[in-house]
């Protein structure tokens, strides 16, 4: 069973990377897959296999949750710097606005990882 799970996970990973799926979405998809497999095995009375898939689902769900939190934090920082850049740009402070734009870009990139 573990070989099948590994093969399915590998295929899902390549599919996710090929479709441009984000890190958080990839983990959410894996969490759902393992949760569904756990449920199916539970209905068949396979408590040990249910537990294995439930543990895998938990790990992926936690990873997805952390990625979403990190993305939200970075995008919040980007918004702060974008607002500051706009404010300074309207005052003609191109140098300060440019520094805020650099920071905003860094946070946007980090939030999209």
C-alpha cells in the first residue's frame, strides 16, 4: 500500500507543479486525497491504513495552513509598503517611494512562494 501511496503522491506532485499550483494548494490537495483514502479504508475496517492516511492528511493540512498564514503576513506587509510608496510618490519623494516599492516587491514574491 505504501508504494501505491508514494506513487500517487509523486504523480500528484508533478501534476501540481505542472499546473502552477501553489505550495498551499498542493498541500491542501494532498490533505484531501489522504483524508478521502483514510475514510475509504475506515469503511473497510482497515484502522491501521486509515491511521496512516489520517497522519499524512494532518501533516499536509498543517503545511497548507502555515503557507496561507505566511502568505497573508507577506501580503499585509506588501500593502503597507504600497500605501507608503503611493503616499510618498504623491509628495514627489521618488527616492523614498522607490524604497517602499522594493520592500513591497520582496513581500509579494515571498507571499507567492
